[in-house]
């Protein structure tokens, strides 16, 4: 059964850094576009970053220059390096894998940034 499991969330002070990991099992993600989404309490889900199988990346304007998405295709792993964190980055972060009609979501990991 396909599973995406996020880890690495936690509490960090503003200006600090955090690295999120997403581990996929039950599927080879080598042909998938991978992405990170986030949802803050009372707000809509938003796209944070994506990375294709060609390792082409894109970022939301709010995180560009601070966050970096990367992947290890051989290990079916995706990462989100978050630097210069701000309180407005506080949210539940979700990993997503997509290929044609298939899409899979992780359970989420909480990131809390204190001022």
C-alpha cells in the first residue's frame, strides 16, 4: 500500500531552520512530481514548492529564497529545507506525489515558529 510519511516538524524560533523529510513506500516515485503543501489554522491549503523528475523546482513567492525542495529519487525521499523561518510559516506541512491520474498525500507534520 502506498504511503507518504512526513517527519522533521517541530517548534523553532523565528530566524531558525528546519528540514522536513517525506518518505514514500509502496511505490517508486521516480516518475512523479513531488510537492509540499501547507495549511495554517483557519486558512486555505497552499502550495509551497514542487519538484519534477527532471528536478525542476518551483516555489511560492512567500517562501522563495528561504525554502529549498530537493529529492533523492533512488531512496524515494523528498526534502524541504526551511531557512529564515517566520511566524507566518507556522502550519501543518503535507507531502504530495502526483503522476497522471495518481496522487498521494502524507499525514502531515506540524511546524510552529515562535516570535
